[in-house]
């Protein structure tokens, strides 16, 4: 039996990051605007703090400017919306991201919908989600975009594949389904109410798992030579980070598989940097 090819998200994300660094250098030479990302974080969710720190560090690494705005978990919704409104108007700011999840008293959609469609680098507001749905994507949600970049980088032809997504969140599952549809896959999005999930996963040429449950999918759930993309990041009691897929069990059965860590994770940030640069370029065109 042939061993599965392991998709190296660190390598591919570094290639993207290097390209962005070069573009920033060129922009400096041309005296063009340097991309500026504003990040808003509410409350003290430890995972969110780590993600936001990583985003800031990567921005610095490529030469972007970034600023993080911290709010306590009791903050009033209007205060956050007022900040977003002022960032929308600020010509220095190209990109705005509100780290999720938000505290329960804050209406997530109201917050997301208040971000300028041109600065919505998460691609979560209705204009950007709708554009992807229409098949004319503008700013695309970062994790699904990063997964499409991985498939592209490995020359995986998606047209006609049976793609199955597990998980229907607004952040990953739904936009992932739209990306796959756009890429010519016959796409099924499954979720917590799906009956007989295994009947779907067994049919998948391409399986994307985003459920947040350690080792949820085993090799007897997939068909031979399936391409397996694992979005999960789960911390076990012993501190080890694992995905939603039982990685070892797949290694003789899958054709391609992403590891955790080092697969999809680094691609999310790479896509965010791409989106920030794209937003900056587009806004410069609008202003000039
Ligand atoms: N929380 C988990 N993933 C994401 C993401 O991609 N964007 C934002 N804003 N928050 C998240």
C-alpha cells in the first residue's frame, strides 16, 4: 500500500508569507501604502488571546502595521460598534477583524455587519459571504481560503470530486462548502443533525473535518485514497494538540492528509495576510 502524502501547511504558508514580504518591500520602494490591520478582542478567552498575538506577530513579520484593541468582557455593544465605525472611516486602516467568539450579551452578527465590506478581512459579513455564494468572491473567509490554497499548492484537481464537509459553522463549514462548490466539487455539508454520517464520509473523495472533537474520524469512516483535511485543533488532557481526525490510522488509506499541528492552522493566518494586502490594494484604488 502507498503511504499517504502529508500536506505541509507550514511550508505552503511560509511560501505565501515570503511573497507578501516581497510585495511589502516593493510597496515601500514605491512609497505605496503599507497594509494596516486592526484587531478587536473582547474578554479574556485564552485561546483568542493566543490567536490574536499570533496574528500581530505575523503582521510584524511581513512588514504590515497592526493594532489590537482590547475590551473587557462586560463592554457594551454600542461601544464596540462605535469603534468599528471610526475604524471604517479611518483612511489609515485597511482591514478590521473582530476575534470570535464574543461574550453572549453581544450580538455577533450586528458586530460583523458593522464592519466595512472593504475592510472585512474575515469575509464574514453578508456582502462578502453573499459574493462567495454568488460565485464571485471578494474577501474570502480565511480558513476555507487557506484550504483551497493548500489543495492548489499540491495540484489536487477538485473538479468533479465528491466533497463532504463535516461542520456547518459560519467560520469554516458553510464558506468551505461554497468554496468547494465554486471549485467544481459535488458538495455536501453535514452537521450535528446529519443522520448516518458515515454513509456520507464513505463517499467522500475529499473530506473536510471541522467539528472540534479529538480523533472524531477513523480510517474505517473514509474510502481508499480519500483526501483528508483536518481543521480541528484539540488539546488533550496530557497537553498534546490533535486534530479531529485520527491521523495515524489514516496513513495507509488516505491519498493526502493534513497533520495537526502544521496543516490547516498556519494557512488561516497566511490567508488573513493575503486578505489584508488585498483590502489595502483595493482601498488605494477606491481612494485614488
Ligand atoms: N475565531 C476562530 N477562528 C476565527 C477566525 O477565523 N476569525 C475570527 N475573527 N475569529 C475566529
